[in-house]
C-alpha cells in the first residue's frame, strides 16, 4: 500500500500517516520524490485490515490518495523504490554502469584447479570468482563438493588474484561456513527454500538469487522479498534458464525477456548465467552476449582450466582462452549498449 501525500503536505501530516501505519503493527517508510512525498507500508498487510486501513489513511489531512500495490512483493518492486539498486561489495558495484563478470568452475575440486581457474578469471577481467563447495546434484552418487575445505580453497585462490568470491549455500549451516565468502548464492533448486532465504537475509551479505527453472517472475521476486524483508537490501537476481520445450540441444532456455521484465518490475540488479541455460560450452558465449545486450548488470559463466577433467558441469565449462575471447566480445557489446566492462 502506498499513501501519496498532497504536494505541500506538512511534516506533521506525514508523521500522522506513519503513526497510523505503525499503530496497526506495520512498518512505514517515507519515499521522497520531488515536491510530493509518499509513505509506503513496508510489511505484509493482513487481508482483513486492508480496507480498514485504506479508509483511515484516506481520511487523514494531507493525503492525496491511497493506492494498493497489487503486486504481492513490495520491497523488491520498482513502484516502491523507483531508482536502480546498486549492490556494493568491497568496491565492486553490481547494478551500476559497469557490467560485472563473475567466472570460475562449477565445483571447487583441488588447489591446482582453483589457482589456474583464478588466474584465467582475473586475466579475463572478472571481478568475482565463483566455485561451488556445496553442490546440489541430481544423483547422490555424483560429486557433492568439498564442503568447508572447498570454501577455504575458493577464498584462498580468489584472494591470491585479488578477486571477490561467490558460492552457493544449500542449507542454513552452510551460511556460517561461508563467513569469509563475499556473496552467497541461492541456487535454482532452492529459490523457494524460504528458511534458507531468511537465513541468507539475516547474514547481511549480498545474495545472488537464481530463478527456479519453473518459477514465474512474480515467484522469483517474492523470493527476493523474503531476503529483503530481513533488512538485507543487497539482493541480485540471476536468470539462468527456464524449463525448455526441447532438451535435446540445450539444458534450459535462457529467458532473455525476463531480464528486462525483472528490471521493469524491480529495482534490483539482474545477472545472466548463460552456462546453466546452455549446458553446452558452444552456446555459452552467444547467450552471454545476448545477456549484456538485453541489459544484464552482470554475467556469470563457468570456466575450468581443463573442462574434460571437471567433476561437475564440464560440458558447459569454457576454457580460459575461450573465456578471454568472450570477455573481449562482451566489452564491445557493453559499449554498444552504453555500459562498460573492466
Ligand atoms: C551453479 O551455479 O553451479 C548451479 C548449480 O546453478 P543452478 O542453481 O542455476 O542450477
Ligand atoms: Mn554448474
């Protein structure tokens, strides 16, 4: 619910609106805007309270009109927060003019693999290194990741090259194990693991939230809302492909339009992951270029020093030299759409 004040409404009138909202047990947030202020109700409004509150607020002096925000998410919506959010992490800004590259192997495997991957990632101009210590695998017999030891290897390899780190957490316990990791990732399979969303929200760290392969855009943004309402504004959305019509040649279907739709509905930055969408290294570069062209604020790709030996997602991993070529191509695309890449 948004309460638009009349132009010239007094401070007392604005305060009275906030008080009525707070007395009803909800949080009020003032939204400045030119000569007209609005007050947003930053909590879920119980359905039975909605009409009563609307009537009370509409009757207050200085109130122009009370609008229902029809969308179920609020903190994630652009209506509530019209300007783009820039998620800042140790000097790297996601959501600004620069398109941020995130790269690294699917899974953390060993120190040599990580050192070689980190060098390749840094040489290509990526700012953030990825690598999974906790792997969500379809089969319980597949490599599950190195766990805490993997976190150590990721952090050490990335720091040696001056890179920030991101990795997926699969449960609340993983969040504590990732104290030294800069950005936490919620994987596609966990997009609606609500307790996990609240736990990463409470961590206060930036969170990259992948879209589930069968999730609607509204469901994705509601998941973002779970993190945001823990007073953690540092959420980055990630489109990584939705369930495909034809799985013969690609793993998922990159929903290119969803990048623009998400940016239209929400102020949060959006990253594109072409690797999991394609599932085949041959198509990764083209999809990454499409991601930058359609307005992504970052591109996350899987890079492995020796894809044939990878323990996870080898077929979609780029070799270092392919990644470097891609990074150069992305610079050209970024420039064409008024953006830049390191
Ligand atoms: C990953 O990034 O390694 C991963 C498992 O991706 P997703 O959750 O998109 O499948
Ligand atoms: Mn992977």
